[in-house]
């Protein structure tokens, strides 16, 4: 009897070890965003999928696993192998549940949290809702975690709010603890009266809405492209060039061949790139498109010339190539070097805004730094630098600048506030009516979309970075957004004491998050419980909905 029990216990432990190993493989594949299944997972299949392939590879160096697989093959119905699609699904599901339980436990410890939402259709054309939660853990770290990714049949604001409430209820989260919402600017999400953000505010007025910073930054460029004629035409030509080259495998192949020959003759070890399409929803695509075109403009013109003069192409294609080649003039070169430079700058900020641990105070400071930097671009010296660069490019590709005849725009069409003549004449006209106008439009759009007037809470947040006795009034305004979350009277005394402590410690303006991490590390946060809560509330506010977009990619 004892021997039988011993064997049973040994078998039980062996199976536990095997399941533990299998779950680790499941978690690894999930972390690497790899598919599990193969089209044919039978024994004679040469491609059983990544999951089974990895298991078989490990078994070669893991005798207990090899024995387990052999037992399963010898008795497929009587011995559980734990490799079936059902078992794989169960391991994925159980792993997800354990991870989600851990996330929910951390949220409940943090007490306050924010949500970011986004929807996208999947490959089956069904809408998937990504729900990401943001909170501050006990160490003061900002955490953004995917709570759920679920199919939604009703994508109206009411339908989405109903889904959110159901998810909260399922996971034991209280909507009363919600302190922030982060979405893009579509009417369904951000609508002032009937959007998700307002419907949730009806249930909880403290759930402050933040329009995604990255989305707002994207709209800045879209605004500029629409309001400046030269800019709109420039990007229109870029898109036509992309469509012409990449719309045919033959023309794409010609582009690659000429590109490789040019790079080889120049002895440059450049990374071979292709023309990029533009996107209204992903503005970084414009920065990438400008950079690639700038690096390959001579290649592009050689491709167009080859098509124009090569009798193998029909007249329609040759005519299109001829028309496009005429569009690449000095004005186009100046636009290209200008936007390559400006968009590089903006793209750095855009990527920074997508950091998961970014806080709203730091995001606002970086937007202000972008506006300030663009202000410095309006100098004569900076424009001269770009103009000289455009001249060099034009000279290299054989484009000469000549004073064109100025075409007067009919009065019936000249009703735009920011109208710019279609043909520019002279360096000064280019500076005033293209370059300066573009810079001013970008600055104006940035100031409008990121104004403190659009987000009043921001006006008073800086009173925490760092606390100063003279900013006590801003503290009162900030505290008014969170009535009931802490003692509004006692927090003023804590603020004055902390302000003096910060002053004596010679801690400058290091940022709200770094300051709070310092307070947690030194035990200061525990001494000022009300200020501790306020710092956590501000750090909990979402900045972007980028985490939702990342969940779709995974």
C-alpha cells in the first residue's frame, strides 16, 4: 500500500513539474507575441506550430518531458499529454486570470486608478475594446496594465459605458475610485455631452478626462496641412510619388535597383529604404516619409527619368512620371528640408509622450519646450540654413530655380484667412508666405490644443513641482477637484511644512514623479498622508491612450 502511494505521489509530482514547464512555455510565447498553433499538429506533421515545436525541442534535453510525451503517444486517450488545443487554451486562460488577479489586487491597494480605452476591428471585422488601467503602486511607480480586451457589439457611447461598468463589476473595481479617463478625440469617446467621458462623469464627477496628448499632437500637423496651401500641395505630391512607385512591383523593383546602384557607387553603407505612405492618424509616418524621400530624392528622379525615356512603359505611365518629375522643383526641395527638420523635432516629443510612466505635468512641460523651440526657428539665420540646404539638394538633382510668372488668384477663390499664392517668387516670399506661416500655424495649433483653458486642472498642478509657500492658492484650487479624497484643511499645513523641507534640502524642480519617488524612498510621503494622496491622484491621471494601441499590436 505504501509503495502504491509512493508511486502515485511520484507520478503526481512529475505531472505537476511537466505542467509547470508547459505553463512557462505558454507565458514565454505570450510575452514574445508568437502564435501557438500549427495548421496540422498531427504526429507526422513537419510543422506542428510553435508551442509543440518548442516542447519537442526541450524534450530532447529534458528526459522527464521526453518520457511524458512518449506515454502520451503510446496511450493518447488514457494518458493526458496537456498539449491539445483545449489544454493550451486553458493554460493561456489560467495564466491570464492569475495575472489579472495580481493587477486587480494592486489597483485595490492603490485605491485610485484611471482608465484608457480604444477600439479597433479585428481580422474578423468585430470590434475589440482595449481597457488599460493606470495606477501608482506602493513604491510610487506609475503602472499601466491591460485589464481586458473584449469584443463589443455596441460601440455607441452608451454601449461602451455599459461594457465598462460590467467589467468593473466583474473584477470587483469601484467606479467611485476612478479618477481619470484617457481617450482619443472622437465624438463617441470625447463628446462634451453624449461622449463616454461625460457619461462616466455623470456616474463619478471626479473621473477627470484627458484628451490623448499624442492624438492632439497628431492633429496639430493635420491642421497645418489643411490651412497652408503649399504644405497641402507638398504632402499631396509626396503621396502621389509614393502611390506611383509603390503601386507597381515593376516600378518598385526599378526603384530598388537604381537605389542599390547609387549607394554602391557612393560607397555608402546606408540602410535600403522604400518610400513611405502618409497617414492622418499616425503623424510619425510623415516624419519617416520626409526622411526617406530626402535620402532618396536623386534616386527617385532617376527612376522617373528612366520611365519617361524607356520605351518599355506605355504612354500613360510615362506621362504620369513626366508630370511628377516636374513637381520636384526648388519649392518642393525647400518644403522637404523644412518638414524633415520640423517633423524630426515633433516626432521626438511624440515618442516621449508614449512612455508608460509619463505624468501629465512632465508631458505639458515638453509641449511647452516644443513651442519655445519652434519660436527660435523664426530667425533669419535658421531659414538661411534651410534655404542653403535646399539649394544644395536642387543643384545635386539638376533643379534650377527661376522666377516664375506670378499667377493672380481669382477674387472668388481668395477668401481663405491663411491663403498663400500658389507660385512663390523670391527668397523673401518663401520665407514669409511659406516658412513663417507654417511655423506660426504649428505654434498656434499647439497653443490652442494644449492650452490650460482646455484643461483647467493643469493651471494648478505645478504647485506640486516643487511645493512653495507662495503657491498655496493653487493648492486650494487643485484640492477642489478632489473634495472628500483627503482632509482639505490639514493638507495646507502639510504643504507649508513640505515646502520648507524641500527648500532646506535644496531640491529644485526635478519633476512631480521624481519628487514623489524621493518622498516615498525617504519616508516623507508617510509623514504627509494628505499630500501623499494628492501626489498619487495627479500621477494617476492618464497622458495618452498609447497603451491601448500597443495591446492591439500584441
